[in-house]
């Protein structure tokens, strides 16, 4: 995958996550703090960061549960260790950190 393809896919994923957060009804704050970094803040003031990592051509997620790397696998972003799909895994991570169930799957 070349840089332009990665940028388009990663930016689309960040927009999709932002839209899913808006539609989820979850009580948390989130904002794109730069062109490629989405910050999610929870009621306890803890944060989770979702960003695109250009050099590795991955989307990275950092939160209380640790750091996770997602790589494009042809049809979806998949965790490089577990193989979990990005929105599914992010739903679980946000639910765990926030203490309330959140689904980003629509």
C-alpha cells in the first residue's frame, strides 16, 4: 500500500470512529486534536487516543488497557496481535475504560 492509499483509508477510519462516537450516545468528550489524532475523554478525566501512524501504516489506540496497533487487511483494520476488527475492539476498550457499554457498530 502506498502513502496516499494509507492516508485515505486511515483518515476515513478516523472519521468513521468520530461519527460512531457521535451516534453511540455515550457520555464522553471527544475531538480531533490534530489532523490525525482523535482524543476521547471519559467522565473520570482519563483519556484514550486513536491516531494514524504514518511510518508503520497503522492506526494506533492507546488507553488504560494498553496500546494496540491496527493494520489494513484488505477489507478492514485488524489488530496486529489478536486480529480483532478496529470498531469491535474499540467498542470494548471504550466500554471497559468508561465503565458503561458502548457500541460503535451502529
